[in-house]
C-alpha cells in the first residue's frame, strides 16, 4: 500500500489520454473514408429528439446541456458510462440537464470489415426515431454487451434484440438497411476537436465547453452546472 502515501494516480485520465492517441491514428484514416464515401449527410432521423443539424439525440429538458460523443466499439466509452452514467441519469431525472448523445463511428477498422461502429450508431438513431423512451436503456444495454475491439462486433440481429429488450419496436429494416449510415458519417466528421485538432471518444461538452475527464462525475459535470 505504498502508493497511499503519495498522490493518487488518476488511471481514468491516463486511459483516456492513451486511448485518444490511438484513436487519432484511426481518425485520420476514418476521415479519408468519410470524405470519399459520404458526399452528403443523407436523410436525418425524423424524431422530435434528434437535431438534424448537429446529430444530437436529446434526453431530458434541463437548462444545462451535457453533450457526449460516443463510439459503441470504444472501451473507454464503456468505462465512461460505468463511471458517469448514474450521475447523468440522475441529473436528467431531476430536470437539471438535457443529455445529448452523439453516436459517432471512428473505430470501424477494428471490426473485421463489418463497420460495427457505424452500424451501432445507425441503430441508436433508429431507436430514437421509433421509440424515444428507449434511447438511454439502449445505450446502457449496448455497453453491457460491448464486443471486444478487433472482433466482428454484434450482428444486426443481436443489435435488434438488444433494442427490443430496451423497449424499442419497429427498427428491423432501419437497422438492416443501415438507413442512417451517411448521416452517421457526416456527424462523425463534425464532432468537436481538441486543442491539437484531434478527435477521440468519449468527448464530453458541458454547456458548450469541451471538458477534460478525470473520473470524478461531481467535479467534471455537477460542479459546472448553472
């Protein structure tokens, strides 16, 4: 227990930093793919909770806005959900915040050619369109069932089953036909960059300010509100 005598190491912040460095390499390739494969945003989901301009899927009606940019293949995003998820859900429930999910796809290259990140992000838009109340349960369930990086990811059928258990209905064709793939690509291209121009997940923006995550939901989120 020698470490107790010194300053506590913030392993969450270190993992975020290491993960972002790895993601930046992938992102450079992803941008090339995005630019070559998506000349327009394509159709946007028709939902009252989806902003067709920003891609935000909004949950809650609080004055303060917490925007999260997530990739369902990203293991650090899963850790973010585990550490921050309960706090964010509580802030939504008590009316303090509007929580924005921005599903992006920067890790498709880690799914053996199945474009898992894009397929999973598309599925979240499908859920938002058909069953808005199922959005947060679906996000949580997708992380609970997160495949390993380098695997083929979940199949469309598995994603649909997770969505149905989360309360979504009528999304089968939207998922299998990948209705919002081009929209996902366009929104991925527009995600905010850090001070060095890099883009990685998770990225969190509180009331317009991109924040550095430390692993402390109270300091990172709650203390910054109104």
